[in-house]
């Protein structure tokens, strides 16, 4: 077989299970010497798990790795590095308060001696940095460097082991376009030296730009491997997302009425390390679900926070039921009937160390009927909480149960109950961010039913989700966010999946005007 | 997302539990009542506290034995001195009262996620505020004057705590460092005033101090012929008020929410920065009441050592009391007795008074070890 003669690495039948998830399911991968091999797939498709197995972080449940013609088993990343395989992690894994040299030398045999020879380390780093044309000052503290330069430190750490295969995990997610271009130049020069590169990404354009071949992963399985020049972004998007056929949507046609939420030319700053929003405009009407698609970290949370009043609005307008709220206090917005199910409820919505009663009465904790004049009416509270727990099927021994003791599904039910059935202020607008992330099928279905029910009650729903299937199943229209911009807004019923995939990658590929 | 405010992540289920709002049990336990395991939980908390005390005293006896003193005799003197006589009990109450008031303040701040280490300085400012009201107002009916003395004390402590709260909310200044520094400022400010502008100029006073407060600003005695005064009753009342505020009002709800999870608090519309400031105002105010209590009930004038470390000890009192008002009342009694009993040991057997601080430290460590063990078991 000619291909296997060239193959420097073969992974055969790799499977890896985590509790409740099959991350890799019989994956075969072959990487040739001197190629950039892209691993393409959605979040959770199993790309990073596969590469973590390759570099010795995880052990596969099944399957074998053949490296340079010999079967290998790496017990640790050190062993993989010694054999010439290194990985540049997405989050760099650097120690911010150490210098560049200290970070590069971390884990190298010389750093395990009792004394650290700083001048020698600096000289070693300068040598590597000169060899690969990646200039850097070894004595700078890492925390003073930009994201692009920090990545350079992480790359130098890998290159200082003189690897033959370098794995990059979504390396461009924190880079400016210019930094990304210089990274690609460096990758090309590495493969010209005969090294191989595995390049994890979900950006189609990068694949077309840099990769020799591409393997598409979906749900832990390999969909296909092909030469990049023989494929197209459209084809890759279809493979990545998986289905050409749309869902049979079990929902009534929507009957949108008046505009509830209107966002015009919104701009905000991003959270540290996250994108800012630019010129966002969208409308959500009563009785419709507007889905917001996008690869996570492209401004979804910033959008939800801005509408909820939790993130300062730099410019633009937000109106809810005709009232300007861009600079309102979060409580005012809550009291206008805005329900918000934030991303990562454990962190952002729930008091894990407090009991269910405390959690369930949040947002209703001021004023009548539960707390007229700021004093709790214990009977009314107990009755209200009891009603919520029963109506939303939160299974718990008592109201005094700690939130920490609930399962993910029960916790999400608790949050839904609190947000959708408040003691005062009936919801008019519901913002839900990844409301089913991490939930099992039953709980997911419950959340979906609730959201559709809210829509059919004539409420406006803004559904932000990293799950395209969920968006297509629930939304009436879908707006696609990429890098803090809305690339386009399309009716969910007629959209082609590849188009959404392409738009998530930043291109309005169909070339059609954004619909609204 | 960055947290608005960093602070102690005190598990609010800690300590003597059982007063969480609402109950699924309906009528039998009443509104806000707790299922029948309340008594068990209390017993367990008390048992753990007793274990910590026993461990601390065991370690202390080893130290006493090293000094060549029979530990059994030493603790005999300890018990006799603190609880064995009418005067001993009165002195224990005199010491427990400021510890309880300041400890309640510490608990309010800790529950709200703010590490207020500044009770000592807040006590000094409270004493100053009370002194100003008790010295420079004309004679008034005693209830009115005492109320104003209390307000003066609260205001002084609230000012000192509020500054730290404001700096944390506005500039993310670390409240631990700020409150420690404010301790020195408060102690030295009072020292300056009683040796200078406010000094008793008669020359009769044995130490730098102000002239005595006017009679209508003094707290009446609780036990005749002792120093025990009715400030103790006010401390018990304050525990009730703090419990009600924290567990039965929207304000307390917001403070506890901010302390338990500032991110989630923001998402449910709570102004976490405001909560930090409010918590520090109340916390400092309660410590200020302790200062007013010392001036109006014990010393009757302001001195430069109006608090002998009550503020620092009140942190231990609050933690040992599980940050719960009732627990803090008991824990202040315990530490009050330790103070008085240790003095008795020193007088009778020359055991160094520093033993108090050793016992204090040992008790805190035992309590924290227990907390760590629990934390680990729940993860």
C-alpha cells in the first residue's frame, strides 16, 4: 500500500469512553511525513481526545498506535515527547509568573535537577528560537506576553524536544488574523523540514488554506479522510455537521406578533480573552424563537449578557417592549419580565452550597408577594417553592436539599422553574444559552418542550446554542454569529446545513443577502 | 466571566444549621421550621465543638505540664475563676459581650463573602463615636441617651468598615489588607485623641483617658456589686436581629447570595458591589456596638486600650460559632470564660496569659480541619 509506506503515524481502531460519553469510537487515522493533516469536527466530535491519546495524556480503551513502523504505548506526555511527538495545547498550559525560559524548560530532563541553571536555559531557548525562526526574549515573564507570543512559547516548548510530529489544538482561536498567518508560515516551514503536523480545527477556511489532507470527525467517529484539494468547504461542512436532510420538526408554525426584543448596532467589549460584539442587530418577536448559532466563544455569551444588563453596552440600542434598556440595571431588566438561563448554570445561575428554597426564590426575593417590605413571608415562600418543584418535576427530598446534591437535569429544571414561573413579573422574553449542554436525552427533551411552550404562549425566545441540531429543531429563524458579528440571519425551515456551517466559519457562502 | 468580587467561599451549610427558609414538611414544622433532624444537627454541631475544645485543652495541658504545673490544678483554677463564683460569671459575661457583638459583625461580613479582619479598629471607632455622644451631649433621659450612644458606636464602626467595603467594591482593594491597616489607624487615632485633644486634663487619671461619660450615658448594672451590665442583654438582642436580618429579609438574602456565589448573584439581579458595602457597614457597625458597650458599660471613659484584642478574638468567636448568631452567643461565652479563667490561672499558678491565644489558635485549627474534611467528603 503506497499510502502506508509514507505514513509516519497510524492510529487504528482507537476507542475511548468517558463516563456517559463515547469520545472516540473506532477511529482510524493516518498521518504522512511532511504533511499538515487537519482534524475537522464540531465541538465534542472527539478531535482533542484523539490527539490527547496520541500524545500520551490519555490511554485508549481499545486500538493501537503505530509510530514510525513500531507499535507504541505512551504512559505519559514525556514518553511521547521522547519519541518525537509533541502537542501545543489550546490553552497553552503555561505558568504565567514564570519566564519564557522557565516555561520552555519545564518538564525537560535538565529542569528536574535540584538547581535550575537560568543562563543555560535562556541559551537553550535562544538556540531553539533561532533554529525555527521564532524570535523571543527568554527572560520575559509569560504574563506580559500577548496571546500570540504566549502561543509561541508553547510552540517553542514542544519544538525544543525536536519532535517529528507536532499537534496543534485549535491554535488560531486566540490569534489575530496576522498572527494566524505567521503561524501558518511556521507550519509550512516545519513540514518542509520533513516534520508532520496534526492540526485540530473547526474552521473550514483554515483547512482549505493550510492542510494537505483532512479527516472529518463526527460524534467520535471518522466520517472521511480526503485530499484537501479534492474537496470543497461545502462538502466538508456537510460531513462535519452530518446530515443533509433537515429534521422533521414537531412544532406548530410560529405566529410571530409584536417585536419584543430589538437590538440595533450593538457593540460591547469582550470578556478577557473573548471576542467583542460589533454592530449586532436583531429582532425577536412575540411567539417566535430566534436561534443564535456559532462556534462557542464567538460572542454568544456577550450578547446574552448585554441584553440582561450584565455587560456594559459601548454603543447601539437594546429595546425590550419598546423600552430602552441598554444601560438599565440588571434588576430593572429582570423586572420587565426577562428570563435568563445562562450558560454554565452551576457557575452563573445556581448557589450550589445553598438549599433549593434559596435557589428557587431568587429573582422573586424582593417585594410582594414573597417579601413585602423586604421581610420574608415564610408560608408564601414555602408554598411558592413547593409549587415550582412540583410543576417542573424537580426531584429532591425537600426544600432544604442543597443544590449541590441535584443531578444536572434536576438542576436545569430548577433554573427553568425559577425563570419561567416567577412569583412576580411573568416572562415576556426568555434568553436561554446552551440550556441543554451536558443534559441527557430526557432532560434535553423537557427543556425543548418548555421553550416551545413558552413560544406558543406568545413569549419571545432568544435561544443561543452550540448545538446546531437543537437550533434547527426549535428555532423559527437562525442568526449566525462569527467573531462578534452576525454573518447572516436565515429562516430555519429553508436553511441548508452547509450554509450555516460555512457562516459559522465566518463566510456567508451562499452569497445571498442576509434575510431578516 | 470575571467574578465581580472575590471573597471567602464559606459553605453556608456549615455550622449549626437548620434555619433555612421554607420547608417541604408543611404544617408540622411550621413556616421556616426545619424537619425533625434539626435537633440531631444541633447535637452534632455541639458535639464537634466540644471535641475541638477538648483537643485544644488537651494540647494546652501538655504545655502547662511542661511548665511544671499540674494541669488538673491549673484547670481547677481556670473553672473556679471563670464560672465558679458570682464574680467569675459576671466577668465572663463582661468579656463575652463585646466578643459576641463583634463576632456577629464578623459573621455578617463572612457570610457576604467579605473577609473583614478589621473588627478591632471598628471597635475603637465605635468606642470613639459612643464617647462623643456620651461626653458632649447635654444630660438626657437615660433610654434616649443610651440609644444615641449605641447609634454613635454603630456609626463609628460602620464608618470604618464602610471605608474598607467601598474600597473593595470600587477599586477591588483587598479587604483583608485594608481592614488590617484600618485597625492600626483606628487604634492610633483613638490613642492620639485620648493623649491629646480629648485627654482628661485634671491630672488625676492614672492613664491617658477622657473624662467619664455623663451619667445618663452609662449602662445600668446587670448583677449588683460586679461589673456585669445590661449590655449583655443588648448583645443577645443583637443576635436575634442579625439572625432575622440574614434569614428573614431580602437584604440578608442578597448578602448571603453574594457570599455564596457572586456570579450567580449578579445573574439574579443582585448588586454584588452594593452588597459588599452594606455588609461592611453592618459588620463594622456591630463591632462599633462592642466599642460603645466597653465605654458605656465597662470603662465609662475612653482609653487607648479600650479593646484588648476583642476584635481579633471575635474572628475566632464567629468561626467557632459556625457563623450562626446562636452559635456565636455560645462561642463568645466560651472565649469569655477562657479569658477570665486564664487570668485566674495566671494569678493563682503563674500560668502565662498567652495560653489564651494558644487555646484560641488550637480551637480554630480544629474547627478548620473539620471543615476541610467535610469539603473533601462532598467533592
